[in-house]
C-alpha cells in the first residue's frame, strides 16, 4: 500500500472510530427496560444528580441492561438446559451397594456466580460447589451443573434459598441418587461513613437430597473433597439475619414516605422490582425498596468542602517517612497507606471499594493525620464516582494544601466486573495520579510505590 493510500486508509479509520464513540450501536429494545430507565432517572434526581451530565447520560440504559442480565433466570427452566446433556455411561448403576456405582460421586468445585440480594438489591458474589451421584446409567454434562446454578443465581436471592433451589432443580432434572450443594457467599458490608474497615460478610449455605441426606459418610466425603481446595467452615453457616447488613438497620417506611422525594424514589424501586418479573408484595421484598433508597442516599450530591477545614490540623502523630534525594536535594516523603473506602459507580449504580495510598513531600510544615486524610477520601468517595476521577480529585486536594509534590494510588475492586455477565471475579483496578516533584522524579515515585508493595504485598 502506497504512502497516500495508507494515509487515506488511516483517516478513514479515525473517522470511523469517532463515529463509533459518538453514536454507539443501538441495542435491542426491551419493554421492561423502559420502566427501569425511568425509575433510574427518578433515583438520580432524588440524590441531587443531573441525568444529562456527562457520565450519567447513559446510566439509565446501563442499569436497565445490568438488571436484565442479573435477573434473566426468571425466564429460564433448568429442565430445558439439562434435557440434551444426559449421557449413558456404563457402570453408573448400583454396584456392590455403593450409590453411584463404579462412577461414584461427581464433584464440580469453584463455580463463580453472582446474584442480587433480595433484601437490598446490591449484587453479591458466590462460589458454588456441586456434587451428585449418578443413577440409571447416565451422567450429565459438567457445564450444565453451572448453568442450572446460574439460572437461580440470576434472580433476587438469599444464600439459603439459593442453595435449596439449585439442589431441588438438579434433583428433578437429572434424577440422580442424590445431590449436595455448598455455597460460599460474600456480601459488601454497610460500614459507618462508607469506610470498608471490615471484610465482606461471608456466609456458607448448603442443601442435600437423596443419599446425601440418608448417608452421612457421603456428605463427609464431599466436604473432604472441598477441603482439598481450601473450603473450610462449611458447617458454620450464619443465619439469614446475619447475612445482609441492611436487615440490621431498621428502616421506617412511613417516615420515608412522608418525604416527597423519598416517596417517589421508593416507588421507582418498586417499579424496578416489577420489571424484573418479581412480586413487590412478596414478604421478603416488601421493605427492599426502602433499604435500597437508604443505601443510595448515602451518595447524595454534596457541595465542595473547604479543604483547609478538612486537612488543617496540627498533629503530634509520628509519620512514616523516607529520606530520598529529590532533584539533588534531601527531602522527606510522608505517606499514609491503606485508607479504606467504598464508593458507587456512576455508570452502573453498583459499589466499588478498596484502598487509597497517599504520599507527599514534607519538611515538617505539612503534616496531616490519618483521620483527616480519611475524611478527605470519604468526601470524594461518598458520591457517584469513577475511580479515575476520584484518584485525580484526591491528589489535587492534597496538592492544593501541600504543593511540593503529591502521589495518590487507588486500588479497587468493582462489583460491576462480577455482575452484568462480565464475571471477572478476581480482577482489580489500580489508578495513579502524580503532581509536583512526583511527576518529575522517577526515584521518588519508585520509592513511594515500593512502600505500598512492602505494606500490601
């Protein structure tokens, strides 16, 4: 290809790229999506946001798509999934009195799923382990075990009910000698001030049928095979009341409805429940709209703070400092690591959480204690956000107070990466913003990043 032809070809590519960015391909229209989109607009306006600002224009579409993906299990039947995946296998009858015969127990471990909590509408992550004992000389395709579990995970759920439904569905569709299901579930905590100082709430739930109920040694064998993969504490299941943290918070629905804004937001969530195919009057869902609105109001838009009022505090606390050569002069890097936060993704209205690490050049004049940095992080996290913007905002705020040099690293896990069909369960995102000396001194940046590695590694 000649130079002119190649240049013309690149111009065409660039023009096409711009068109694709400005005019995304229209997605298929779903009737239920319209109701969810309208509800999301009401919720955004209720927390003081502008639905037309950049970053929020397509949020109603994205949220509607996420709910449609996350609740598509209502439209699927496990029997239809399994019917073409049962295969004859010699020796899978009852031999020598052992259930399952020569084939014995089949165990599929570490199936990563996600679901929406029926109590608060926030996604929770699941690691599912399934075992069954073949019968009638037939086995089932292994992928079908995951697909059946996913049918029930893609509904509004709680761990106990989910384990029972998966177990019952497998028992009815593949008709084995017995089924056992163990679920490890993790729910985001609802900490005070949205600071994630504790681990996610973890619950193990289980269900059994057939020979797993009749013969305790089979259940013990199943648990032993799970322990080989590091799955422990199966018998120490929490109760449902200890599962979703929103259940611990008493929500006064009458008081919320007296507020016109709250009342319209609650009605919007009711319409979302109806659009997913659920009955908002089901007893487990009656208080769900109030709990979701209570969660969302934590991210109500607030005014820009006076940075001096947040950061200006004389402290006697000793800081972690490293002496480095910065541009030929001895300076000290002050840093505070692992400042926990929880925020709400403005693209999908789904939480993301993690840690903020802050470093700056100090000379004894600029000292900030951890509590004030936490307050600053909390201010920027406690609103609809994107991680990249939050990183830059924290860096600019600290730099406005200490202008020699600032570096901020944010490490976060985004729940939208495990929901919406993406299912990248162990993925995480790191962003960095550097100002002043940190932008011109590679040695200083390397020292700060190594400090983070030493602390978190």
